C-alpha cells in the first residue's frame, strides 16, 4: 500500500492512498465469498449459487462493500504509519478510482489537532482580589434583611420630603412621542408604570427625578424632565430629554424593626441576633469562596491562552462561532434587546463571537495536552458517579439514563468535560496566586 500524507495550514492534511491490485482482488474475493454464503438467488439453495450469478445479481453492492472495506483498512494503516498525527475528523473520500491495472486509489482530507508546544503551565502567576467578610459587610447585609421586614405607614397631612417613599403613576415621552416608540422594545418597561414605589433619594431612578417629587402631595401631578445620561443602556435615547408626567398616588414612611433577638426569631425561629449574623457571615464566606474559585479559573485560563497562539480547525471554528453568536443573541434578547438592535449589532456580535470561539477551542486543545502530559484520566468510577448524579437531577433511573446518554453519544462529551475539569483543577492547584486589594469604584 502506498500512503502519502501532505500536511497543510489551519489543521488540515491530505491523505493520498494507492491500494495494490492484489490487495483489491483479495478483498473482493472475501466479500464475494460472504455474498455467496448469504445471498438468496431464485432456483438455488442458500450458499450453492455460482459466483458468476452472484456477481451479476449483486455486482454493485459487492463493489460498494469492497470500496468501504478498502477505505477503512487504508485509514487504519495510514494512522499506524503516522502515529504522531492526531486526526479529529475525516472528510468524505474524493477521487475514488479503480485504476486500469486493478489498483484502487483515493484522496481524503483530514482535520487534525493543532501542533504546538505547551508553554510553562505550572506556576502561572495570577492576581486575585483579597476577600474578607468584615463586620461592616455583615452589618450591611443585615440592614438589607432588616429592610425586607420593614412596615410602611401612610403619610398624611404633609408633602413629600427626602427619604419618604412615594407611590407614583407615570408616562414618559421624548419630543412628545412615547419613550418606547423612540427607544424601542428595550425601553418599554420605562415608558409607563402604575403604583410604582420609589424612595425620594438622589440615587433612585434617574438623577434629578426624585428631587422633582419633593413638595408634592397625594393626587398632585407634575412633569419632570430628565436628561438621560451618556452611558444609558439604551443607546438610541442616550443624552435625550425624557419628560415624565407623574401623579403621586401616595406617600409612605418606612418603619424598620429593631435589631434584636425578636427580629432574629422572625427570620428563623429559635435563632438569636448573633446566630443570624453568624449565618450571614457563613453565607457570604461561601459565596466569596465560590467567586474566588471562578476568578482563579478564569485567570489561569486567560494567562494560559496568552502564552501560546496557534490555528484551530476552520470547521470547528465556524461551528463554535455560530454557537457563541446564538448564545450572545439569546442573552441580548433576554436582557431586553429588540430584534432591530440585534440586527444593528450583528457584525460586532459576530466578531466578538469569533474571538470567544477561538479562545474556547484553544483552551480545550491546551487542556487536552496538559491532561495527557500529566497523565490525568477520568476513571470509569468517576463517570458512573457523575452519571448517577445527573440521573438523580433528571429524576430518572440510572441504567435507563445511561442508555439514553450512550444512544445520543453524550457520554464522550461528559468524559471530555470531566477531563477538562481535572486539568483546570491541576492548573489552579499549581498556580502562583497573589492576593491584591480589590479595586475601588473610583479606580
């Protein structure tokens, strides 16, 4: 067998194979023998029909089977001769030809894993924010909890003052047009509201809006003009003047519960105030620990990607880009973007999706190589434990769920993702982590 491999750019290679005539003849004889044994020919007992009759009746089927076997065997032989070649996918054979001398030739394009040298991945230097659940942070969270248990009393006999809670109805316009007509679907929640509670405070709603409520009494109306800031989330109406036609329907004062054991018992029966503070601290520490782990993971992967660059398979990149783009569009729509805004930002979204896709694929290839270099493996017991957990979450029997995953081909993906997790854990464990003071809002 004559095998010629030509490596190309962007993780492609062309395999050209010539199978000798005698090998082709031998394979055809094997296939023909199998057909003689199995074929049903009228007038002949099973297995007794002459080969010439079988050839005439099933010649095309025999040829297809011979080609399939020759191609499969040739691929196996080619991969044995090129053990260092990591083939991700094989495209359909091309130029399939039975030569006059009886030999068989074909070409096939291979998608291969990128070739790169692993950078120094142990001891990656990363900075993470220093986290500390202080008494002040616990007090802030306790105060938020306290506000959730507040009572509200109607204010009578006076106008609105700073710190009050106003209940208002409003409609908003820009140049006489409804806000959502100018700003699109994303602006609809801001275009009008009824029974809207708002604290009269400089930071509430839009800058300057609540100042316009000061001095108003229930059932009084007023038009309040607000200039939308330059960093307003809805780009179409940034910097414009929005006119809010407001009716105050009520004023309320907030009465907070005392911070004592009675308040703690309201939150959780039998708990003291110190118990509640301890629970808040434990919850905050647990959340900060999870956030810190996410920061470490994102940091080591970003650092790893910075250290080396290489091409990724174009077919994989296109598929991953489309997946990233679809996810970004879905996120945007869920966040309130209209279809028109999605169309307007389509080019920018696609460019960002390409960057994300390449980074994602690079990360996967790097993690695969690191796992191989460090001998990391996913044991069958690990797989069984993961599938058992997934089955419980899906509320399905483990055996039946396992069969579902096998049938859909998802078991391989689960194993691969578990291997990635092991490689990430290894990187984080061996990273050189420096705690730094978190940046302030001013910074």
